[in-house]
C-alpha cells in the first residue's frame, strides 16, 4: 500500500471514529445519566417483572382470548430483558408463551380475522429471534400471513379499518415477520398499508384523526401511529419506494407532537385540548418515537433530545412502587364528541400504559 493510500485510509478511519463519537456523545448527552430510580434498565426491569408475574385475562374469565395489550407489553418486556441480558427473566417470559404451543392453549388464540388478534404474532416472532426455536417462527409467521389471505383492490389487507390503532397492529406483526425471515414481502405489505393510512388520516397539522368519522386527536391513537411508523422505519431500506412518503409523514407528526408536549413532559388525552388530562400510554409511545428518532439520526438531537429526555422523566413519575403505570386511558372505541374522550376513565396498571412504558425503556436501552 502506498504512503498516499495509507494516509487516505487513516483519514477515513479517523472520520468514521469522529462520526461515531459524535453520535455517542449526542446520545449520552440526553440519555446517559439518570436521576436515582429512573434509569431505563432499572425501570424497564421492574416493568418486565410486573408483566411476568401477571395472569392472563382469560384465566380470570374476563375474556376468552389472549388480547393485544398483553402481547404489546410482552413484546416490550422481551426486548428489555434481551438488551439487559437478564437471562433468568428472559427464560420466564419465554416459558410464559409455551402454553399456546399446545392444542389446549391454542384455544385461547382467537381465529378471528382482526388486527387486534393478528398482532399476537409479535411475541412468538420476537422469541424466535432470541432463541431460534422454529416452533415460535411457525406460530408467529402464520398470523402475519393469514392477515394477507384476503386483500382489498388496492393490495392491502382486508382487515384494515382505517382506525389509527391499526397502524401499530398491522405494521408490528408484518415487521416482526420480516425481522424473523428477511422476506421483503412483509416490509412491502407494511409500507403500502402505512402510506394508505397516511393519505387518509393524517391532517395538515401532522396529527391523525382516530378514524375518518371520529375526527379527534386522541392521544393513544396517535401514539399507535407514531410507534408503528417508528417500527417500520427501523427496517425500511433507504432506497425503498415507500420510504420518502413515510419519512415525510413521520417528520410532520414529530414536529407537531413537539409543539403539544406539556411542561411536565407528557402529552394529553386529546393532544390539542389544553383542558384535557395528562395521559401516559400516548406519552410512552411518543417517547419511544422521539428516542428512536434521535438515536437513529432521523430527528435533530438538539431539538428532540431534550424533549425525549423530559418525556421519559415525566413518564417515570407516573410509575408506582409496584411498577404500575398510572393515569392510563382505559380501552377506547371511536368517539364522536370531545366529551367522550375527556370522560374516559384513568386506570393504574392498565396494560396499554405498561406496554408503552416498556417500549420507551427498550428504545433507551438499544
């Protein structure tokens, strides 16, 4: 190698090291040091333990099937224990799913063609990525494929309802199927559906109506959308035809969310209504989107880094001694008045909030 070539190589290595150091500094500046009791590892582990110790809702007779808040919480817990290398807790979280691999346990998996049941696939697909046991891959992939067994004229799943909740439920299981198999058809499905929802539901201010006939900026509903776009962008290649459209929608939403964040770091039940109450499940989902955006370089770290940190610290203040998240909006259908959303109950320990807080922790730990 010539002296000039060696010099050029040294320069390239130096530049790469500087870029990595700059990125690391940007992350540690906002996500490095935490007040006592608020580190993502400590909080995330507490939240994961909270889930590991819970019974399923079908065990008490509350419902007949495994349901989406349970699997969304489980997915976050699995990611946290993987990031923290907590093997003992990881084993318990994996074993918690084994009942569903039996003929008797499978009766608690709904066969309905509905986004809230197909999303169950994110857990076995995550387990497969962690332990490479093909049983989990088969189980999870089947749900992703069944979702596309019937499609609309424009090529997206017939399960699409054009509720913003769908953009986590559909996107998550398709992206997890891609991560487990590397088959790009799953990316294409998720991207095409996401673009369709962006066109139909995103408003000029960057936020999303709950549905075409429920024209309110509900916090958690927008949270599902923000989390879904974030999960998709983590894997969608830069050269993918749909990426510019999705990046545009993501950036537009993040800029609007920044404006609506309250001084305590949280977002409200109705994002644009200053009289509505601070709500934690939407806050957790937006924290996940902000943190990931800063870490990935999608969002300006000087602008969004402080907001993401403030959101996490604000969220942690709403987690009690038993690792139950407080001030969580209860399950919510489409509403047709401001008062409907304002009057929704506030729960403690509701899994919508547990899941969102775990996603925030996993984003900070990655």
